[in-house]
């Protein structure tokens, strides 16, 4: 089957969504009329008209909501042509060669993705505003030629004859969670049929990327892209998020990522040899197959919008497996120093600062990387220690408790070794006997005054028994940690001073449709927005996360603040739909379940999972 015929069939099936919807509405009308005849006899006409109107209206609302396209709101900052004339020139040149229109907008994102987003109508049958979203961290690491290959691949998807089919698949995939079950069967049928078309489009987009940037750069970009996406995810989760959740932000986020990539080059090389997990609906062939096709010149004839085939004799980037750094120009190896893709932006440093301020900083306190890592590590230990200290106070019937009292309670078997060790480490920091060491090639570590890693696990084990708790106190004293001292316990003051982390919209909390504002110290349950006003959901959540102080938000009528320290137990009872059952220390419960139209703003579910982890393991 030719590419043109496949694309035409995909468009026909896309239009079929509306035919299926109309047939279903007609069936609803017929069934309601038949039911009214059976019930009312000769008075059927009087009953049928309002019944059919109501029934068809309800069905039409559900079907219309499932087929409606939502406007995309990519994060990041806009890039005007005068701010990046080179980037705009490259993008317009590639779009012209691909035979498609250039993007209307370009935005920089705080991640390592490159994608074209279009605000389509009618499930992609009607085009809309097109936005090219480019991750700034990707431009920092990539060379110009590899960036050109990535841009060519993404714009190549929209080349005729398959551009409409590609837009349609994206629109259907985005609308699938909102579709009623009466339409989902057809959506899965469409996606299954269109998978072959999309795989052919992916191969054509790869060939077009090789035509534009050279096969060497195209191969290197294919190998680097998943590795850099994994690297950014790990970097943000391990180095940035702990401090970000506690109200801090590194003063040079993207510069830190570049340092991280270079320090972990060997580990990233290993990632290139690992095949990603297979996804049933993934239309991308394995990277190894795509690389082999480019290297052997399979199907080189022409890519979308290309005027000539790439040179199959041109060698791939000789260092593509060793990490970003080399440059291939026009499909040929270059002896010149590689040109970083940030050269396409007039002021990369200013763009990095503006992007960080717009997307990550959000009122957080900027710190240099060593201070940021130290503040994050101490704040994380403090949150873990707070739970132990509060449980000690509850056990003893007191308002507060210190290290000495906690050791007494720990000796009864109340706490785990990890819980006690967190408190001991915090006590060592509080006593000035330990500090944090930052390294890009290893996790942050607590070190003692002699510069060696501080390990208090054995002392924590001794503290778990009545027979050895005094020995634990003795070892602490030898280290300069007074068991009678009290690491500062964070005052329980509701949401005051907390930092907003993420939001979950349209979740079900104790049976009620709600939104969750996730803080670094707890969560706020907010009554949900009615279904007919869903356009207000995301703007409202954005305002709650960025504009309204958490203590003010928690104090509003109908809102409820729950501190993570009050979680007694927490269980992930179902994965689909994701469901958490949480029991608080006052024996009340909280059940949080994902709805059919639940959305995240920021890392919503990961934040909730982290908050419940210690309770689940206790």
C-alpha cells in the first residue's frame, strides 16, 4: 500500500469518528421513541419529544466532549524572531524543504523534548496554530547539526501526504481519556489501523532528517535523544526536586544539567546500548532498527520534502556513542570544533535565566549548587525526623519531644532503623558535626569533620533495643552529638510557610470531585469545578499554585489542609484508576482516586507517591 493511499485511509477513518457519533445519536433517538411508545401508547408523541430531546442532548454532550480538542498550553517562554534569528531561519528552511508550513510560534521548554504542537479542530481534520516547543537543556548539549536533525524529524511528520493523518493521531490520542466508552472502541480500532501508517511516517521523517543534517547527525540524534531525556528526568528527580519542593531553586539550573551530563558521560554511554521497554501503542520502531536503516541506506530514495537522497557512503558521527560533542555538517564529518545548538539563540544565558524564572523559580529562594544541595538534604531529613519526633510526642502524651526521648521510645521497637538514622543525621548537622558534599558523579553525601562519609546506621540499630540503647548514646557522645539536644522540630502551623509543588485536577477525594494542591508539607483539598466549567480548571490551579499563599488557600471555606506528618498509613490500593487510601493519626481516612478526566499540573502523582512512601513502608 502506498504512503498516499495509507494517509487517505487514515483521514477517512478519522472522519469516521463523527459518523459513528451521529449513528449513536440516531440510535439513542430511536430507542427512546420505541420506549415511549411501549409506555405511553397513543400518547407517545407527547412523551417522545421531550424524552428524545433530553436523551439525545445528554448523549450529544458526552460525545461532543469526547471529540472536542483542547487548546494546548505549552510551558516555557516564547522565542521571538529577533531573539533567535538563526533558529527561526533554520526552522523556516526545514519547513520549506518538508513542504509544510513553518510554526507560528517557538517556545523554549525546561526539559529535553522537541515537539510540534498544533491547536487543531475536528480531530485534526482542520489545522490550527502551530507551535514548535524546544527544550533548552537539549540545545545546551546538542550540536547544531544534531539539533537540525531533530527539528527536521519533527517537521517531517507534517509533510504531505501524511500531515493530516499525523495531526489526527495526536488529536485522538489526546482526546482518548475523555471519550465515552461508546467511542473508545472505534478510537482503538483507528489507532491500531493507523499504527502502520505512522511507522511509515516515522521512517520517512528519519530519512528526511538525514537529508537535511546528514546521516551521521541523524544517527547521533536518534541515539542521544532518549538518553538525554532519561538524563534530564534523573537529574531533576535526584538533584533538583528535593530542594525545589522545600522552597529552594539552584541559581543555574541548566548549567548544572550540562555539568551533570559531562560528569556522567560513561553512564550515559551505557544507556545507549539498552533498548527501552516496548509500548503496545508506540509507533516508533526500536532505535537500533532506525539507526540500521539510516546506515544501510534502506529506502533512501527520498524523504518528505527532500530533493535528493542523503549520501549513503557518508560515515556516521564517529563519537555519537560516546556522548554529545562532535559535529557533522551537511552529512560529512567536520574537522572543526563542534558548534553547540545554543548558537542558534542570540543570548543563551539570558534565555536560560528567563526560562528558569518563568517555569521553575516561582518565588523560590535561589542558591548556588553546593548550598542548594545542602539545604535540600537537610530539609528532607527534617521532614523525615519530624514524623519521628511527633510520633514520640504522641506516644509520651506530650506537645514536643527531643532526641533523648526518641531514643527511649525507639528502644521499645516503635521505629525502624531508617527512621532513627534520619533523626541522628539531622542531630549531627544541628550539632555542627556533619555537612553535605555535592558531586555530579555520585549522590550527595553527609560527611563528618574529618571529611569521611558519616554513617550512623549501626548506632541507629543499637538504639532499637533496650539492651543496647545506652551504648548508642555513648557512641553519639563520642561523635560530639549530645542526646539531650533537640533537633529543631518544625512547628505545626498548618500550611503557613509551605511551598506549592504541584496540582492534581478532577480527582475524587472521599467520593467528591476535587482538586488537590500538593505542598512540600501537606496537601490542600479544594472542591472541584463543575463539569460544564472545565475551561476554568487549569487556570484556577495555576493561580492556586503561583498566586495564592498556601495558608490563605487552606483557610478558605470548604478547603481542607492535611499535613503529611499526620499520615499514619497509606496504601496504593489500585493502579488503574490510581487510588490511595490514607489513614491519619486521628483515625480519619482520606481516599484519593483518579477520575476519567484527571490532569496534572507539575509532578502531581509522583509528589503524592513520595509523600506517602514513608507511611507505606512503616
